[in-house]
């Protein structure tokens, strides 16, 4: 079988591939593994590749705000690990950096992910391909996790075939694909990737116990997600906001915002800027969310999806934060005392649940610890380290929210 894709693939004239310098010794040291020679030849000759107008072969490179090889491996392996939870335990693959774990090398326009099985051999040139197929159809012979007795180059060669050819060994395989290699369109300015230096734990064992187990309220939260030195709240005042809303807001929220300001928690939960004045002020976001809820409620025959009253109706839902997935966190404005308003989540992809049991700080702390499981809040996987995923990133006036 061929050992180089140049025997069956030609460079694109529209997006000609070009190499990106790679320090293979540093990359392999960071991985703790040697990599297959055919993969390194592809990277050295072509750089990040769009193969057959369908398969992206990801090589060690980086382009700001678009791709980082190390981060791609981490997130790809984590997501794949989560998606195998539904398999019988004996059938679940393990993923790098676990010994013998699958190691990702590419993905497709159809959301398939391609891995090497590093347990196949001590010689990386004999690692075989495993594909996580996103569109496996029952009865087709295509498995959700399909193992092929083919190396990377052999697999790609079988994907580039005439329609009359029968893949050998038997597939089914993706394709047939055109035999082309092009620069990955979304990485036109990819540069050399430098493996990150080891980072010491940001918490001592004693601090971890406080952050994850024994710490109460703000003490635990500040360890998990340190507040910024200069919280950004906007250029208005609490008195001005309360006057515009016609009500004050819960004191716990005000204290939290005074300490943290506007920003995003765990790169997922966005707290609106409370004291900004002008077009993108707090009230604007509240009214936009309220209008969207009313429109959905009026147009939906199933009342269980949208049962809430909406502020400023009595007891109505008043949102102050939302997620990158479109969920909203807010209060039910029940009663005259805002400090007694219950928290509630309006989940985008689930039926409406009851109010949350705890206050704002305890809810944030439980969520960041991975112990809060409720529709509308992103959950950690059982193998995730909460300290790794916890955090708060402050905004300034350039932020939309």
C-alpha cells in the first residue's frame, strides 16, 4: 500500500497547501508519544490540509481565535469521552493521554472524527484508524465507532477510489472523494504551534478542599473563580438602575456584581453589565429577553414550555444572565422584598423546571463544583476536574452584554 498521499492526491490550484514549521521533538515530548511518519510527512509538506474536499487533517499549528492544536485535542477527546458514556463499559474506548488511548488526527464536514488506535502497536507507523461516525445508519454496517485495519495513508487511499472499486478490507468507508489536498480554508494564516509549558496546580490541596468541599458561599467561590482586580459594572449607578426598573434588585446580586462585575463564568454563563447607560444597558437586555419569551409563549400550543409570567407582570421572570447556548437565569419577582425572590432558569432545550433551591452565590458555587444538575445549566462530565473548568473572565465596555 502507498506510504505517501502524494501518490493519489494532487495539490489544489485555488488553495495550494503550504507547510507550517513543526518541532516534532517538542510535539512528541508534549504528547508523550511518537507520531506516525506518514502523518509527519503530510504536515511537513502540506501543513493543515483539506483532503478530498471533505476531511480536515489537523496538524500541530495555531491561528489566533480559530485553532490551537493542543486545545483541539483536549476538547475533541473530552467530547468523544462524554459521547461514549452510553456504550456498555466493555465497549468504551479510552482517549489520550490514557495509555493506549485514541488520538485524534482529523475531522470531516459531516462531523465525523478520525483517530488513531495507539494500542494497536508499539510502532506508531502501524497504528490503525478508528472513526467516530456521526451518521451511522442501523443496518448499514457502518458502526458509530468503526475500527479499520488501515493506517492513515491507507485509509485516505481507500477514500479516494473509483466508484466501481470495492474497499479492501471491507468498509463501509466514506467516499469516494476527489484526490485533492488544499490549505484548510479557515486556517489561511496558520503558524507554528509551540507546546505549552507545564502549569503548576493553581490551588494547593488544602485550597482544593475548601473550593470543592468545605468552603461556604463566597469563600469557596473566590477560590474556584477569583474575582478581577477591577470589576466592570458600567458608568451608571445602582440607584439609577433601580429607578429605571422601578424596583431594587436582590442584595446578594448587588454584592456579587460589586465584587466581580460583568463577565462570563466558565466561558458559558454571561452576566449582563448592570450599570451601563445608553443603548446596550441592562434594561435593554431584559426587555429583549422578555419580548422573546412572550412571542414564544403566544405562539406555542404546549403551555408547559412557557408557563412563566414575564416582568414587569406581578411575579414575572426578570433575567439578568444568559448562556452561550441561549438559556436564561433570572428571578421570579414574587413579593415586595427582592431579597426573597427565587432564582429560576429558563432552559432553551427543556421544559420549564421549578425555581432553584439556593441563592445566587450558592447556586454558582454548586454549578462550578459540578454538583448542580438542572436543565439549563451546562454540566461537567464525571471525569472533569471542576478546578480546570471553573473561572470568571471580566468584560469591559466593548462587550455586547
